[in-house]
C-alpha cells in the first residue's frame, strides 16, 4: 500500500511538472529594432509596440532619432502633435518621467531652450560660458531637426534662432560686465 501511494505520488508530481512546462511554439525574441521606412504613423505604432517591452526601454533615444528622421521625409506641422502624443505615451508607460518627456519635446519642438541653467548667480554663468554656448548650439541643431526639418514650422524655428542669438549676446555682455 505504501509503495502504491509512493508510486501514485511520484506520478502526480511528474504530471504537475509536465503541466508546468510551457507548451506550444517557443516565444519569439524581442528585436528592439528602431523603425525605418517612410510612414511616420506606422513607425510610431512599431515604436510603441517595441517600447512596451521593458527590455527595449534603453533604446528610447534611438527610436526617437529614427522617428525624427522618418518625419523629415514628409514634414508637416501636424507631426509636432504626433511627437507630443508619443512622448506623453512614453511617460504614461513609465519609459520617461514627465520632466524627461517635457524636456525631449521642448528640446526639439519649442522655442525655449532647456539646456540653460535654471538657478545661477548672474556672474557665475561666465565660468561655464563656453559650455553653455556649446549646449545652446547643439539644442538649436535639434530644434532645426524637429521644428524645421520634421515639422516644417519655419516661424517657430526662426523664433528659436532669434532667441539663441539674443541669449548669446546677453551672455557675452554679462561676462564682459563681470570682467571675465
């Protein structure tokens, strides 16, 4: 009787182990391949599908870069809204924080420069003048890519360019007044 119980228990354990094994086709590995092509809507849909998987989150910037390149093939002002919605989606999915999503949007699609120091003593910016100017120039290139090349929003880009020039002059004047 003990032998029958032991055999039955062993058979039951084997059945449980077999039932726990996954059946069916093996799962396809996640590619995490940033989109290509010419259709921005399809590329955004593919990006959202891929980025829904946590193992692809680290490639978010590559996905965004590819989306911007795709948008350059068919630039229109409504692309700004599509990028805004994509960044809001990334925030709601936990891929980006709200601040990161806002900074991405502002860096490419808003005339305001996000690379400027937020809190500073007037003369303290002179210690970082070269770095600030380099960061502003890089951000202006991103605004050109986002506003002008991907969205064909010339007015916003030229306003950002004017703000860039004004900020450079103000920075230079500030540093001359501070004798640095």
